C-alpha cells in the first residue's frame, strides 16, 4: 500500500486552505498502509519468536490500528462514532471481507472447505459474543420504567465496566484454549507459509514505528471527522460504520483473498471471524475502560436498533454459512449483498 499518503496527509494538515475532507481521506489511506506494515512486522517477529509467544504476539496486534484509531476518536468525545466503528468492524469482517474472499476463492471451484472443527467453534463463539453485546441494551430497556435518566446512565456505565472485565477474562481464556490446550485445531491458521525474512530488530522497529505513526494519523482523522461528515453530507455514524471500521483491517482483506485463491478457506475463516471475535472480546472492553481513564465515559449500550440488528444478523448469518463446513461463490455473494444492504440502511439513517 502507498506509504506516500503518510507525508501527504501530514503536509495537507498544515495548509489552512485545504478542505478538511482531503486531510481526512488521505489520513485514512495512510492508516491502511501503515496497518499493513504493522501486520507484516508482527508476522516477522512472530516467525522469529515462534511457539506460543509468537502466536500470542500475532493475535494481540491483529487489531492494533483499529484500536489506536478508536482511542483518538473517543478522546474527542464522539462515543456514538466509536460504537458505530465497533458495529462496522464486526459486520465488515464477517460479511464483507469473508464474503469477498468466499466469492473470489469459489469462483472457479464448486465448493471450498472451512475445516469443520474450527468453523463450528469460531461461529459459535461469534454468536455468543454477539449476544453479550446485546445484553447492555436489553438491560437498559428493562430499567427505563423504574429508574430515572441519571440513575439509568450510571447503571449502564457500571454494567459496561463489569461486562468489559468479564470479556477480557474470557479473551484470556480464549488465548489459553487456542494457543495451548487445543492448539492442534488452529495449527494450520498459525503456521506461516514462509520463514521470517527480516531480523527481529527490523520486525520490532516496523511494528513500533508503524503504531507510532498511526497514532499521529489517527489524531488527524479524528480531528477532521465532523467537518468531513458535514462537507460530504454524510452522518458521522455512517463514516464510523463504513470508513473507520474497515480502514484498519483492510490488510486482513488482502490476506484473506490471497488465502482464498489458494483454497485455504480455513485460514480465511479464522482471519475474518477471528478478527470480529477479537473486536468484541478485546477492542470493545479496552475502549470502555480507556474511556473512563481519559474522562470520556463510554458504555456498551448500543441504543440504535440498527446496531443491534446488524450485529445479531451477522452472527447468525455466519453461523448458518459455517453449519455445513463448506462454502461456494454464491454464498459469498449473499454475504456481500447483506453487508451492502446494511450499509445502505446506515446511509439513509437520519
């Protein structure tokens, strides 16, 4: 991906006559390019370290760019946009990314195998974590009649903090399951096709440098988000669901399509669905805890029925697709179509 967008976006930021949307868009492209380099650096370091440590590093940095971007948006008190970004990341990786990969991989094949044990486990886990995200909204609806607005807001925040801690504990257990006790199920996903080509120092430098520059770009993007939404006639929520959600994980799409062409749909499923699971178990709770630390409290109550519908439908659709352990190009097209229709609903949402 073109790294020249990094200096371009930083340069445009210092010219007062440049329209904010150009700074915003070039910043997003720069983040996508940097996220790809962070992914490559992480894979190189993981390849050098090997074993559980390398696998843990690879998993932990999978959503680094997205987390950094969301933190800077959160710092500007745009909590609704952050919630939209979480929703968009879940439906983007499970419906759009997996759908495109399935469409490309299955175009010249009658069917492709997902690997039944892994597909069953991940789709079930996705369904469970989706239910967890629906819980705070259901709790709020049951308390509206018996609690004042101030009390309800406090209860929502307390519940979100508790749920966030539980989610992080579940993620720790998930890592133990994936990397230690049942590692053989995920061995193919963790294996690398080629040996490490960079030194350990080079890989670490790329990782650290990439995340550092992503922080600068994220600050630019978050600062120009509201102005860009106004200039383009789009709602900040739509930008969060579509642009912010997808830009940090775009490198995952490129990797997934590459593996789909090689008929490695087990890896594709692990990349796409695994990313959505990590967003729910790690990114969302970290954002809630961080919001309290920086004095911009955010809860996990997705008040928009469209958010709730999108998350639930993505989980159920993926579960249905994975039920037989096989995919074909038409199922991929259906997944992409489902994503497009949900995105259109956000586009027309007032």
